[in-house]
């Protein structure tokens, strides 16, 4: 499997260390974790978990825009909180950036995050291949270009009575 790193010409904070902003492979785009950095200064913004969540999702939306994607294409979000009791506050701010059906999401309590952030997020994005949106593991099957489209082609968990004829 090949691994293609993505970069951006838009104003985003460059990764610090040996990792890419995002990597595309296996029909998916994986964005590295983001904390609430101001794109102009690179510093963590002042603010609570809600404000940090909004900044993170704006930064992720900007990164996705550079490759022709949006938050509508996100299929999974990983959330890392230094205080898991902030989950409800984060979740409320998060809900203002996504529409139903929401991406799959995991929230994990951690001891600390870079720059002293209260929250960090990473995302996985559906990425149709250049061969007409067909996934290599599903010949002849168009998996769509957004999380909403992808959900129409996936059986709900626990449903084994659905066929590929849909």
C-alpha cells in the first residue's frame, strides 16, 4: 500500500516533529491530531474546552478544504480530553460543526496534551479513489464521497440481513 502525505498552502500550523499533517492510503485520509492553535501565531488559543473545540474544528475544516474535502466527509473522530468531565461541553461545541448522521467518535481521557491543551482531535476521512469513487476492496461498489453517502452503503451494526443489492 502506498502512503501519500498531504500538505497545504493555506495558513495552518506546520507539524512539529516527524509526522505529516495527513496521510492518504487505503481509500482513507488520516489527519494527525490537532490542538486549538491559532494559525497566525501557532500558539494555543486562550479559552475553555468549547472554544478550543471550535478552533480545532475550524483548523481541521481548513486542512480538509485544501484537498477538496469538508467536515461532511469525516467518518471518524478521535477526541482526547485532559478532563473527561468536559465531555458534555466538548460534545455541544462539536455538534455545531457536524450534521446527522454524525461521524463515529471515540473520546478518551488523557493525562496531558501538547501545549497544555484541554482537547485534541484527529479525524479519518473517506477518500474516493481517482477511478470513479470505487474502493479497491469493493469492486463495482461506489462508496460515495461523504459520510452521509457512505452510511447509505453500510449495514447498521448488528444487521446481517442486508445484502449488496441496495
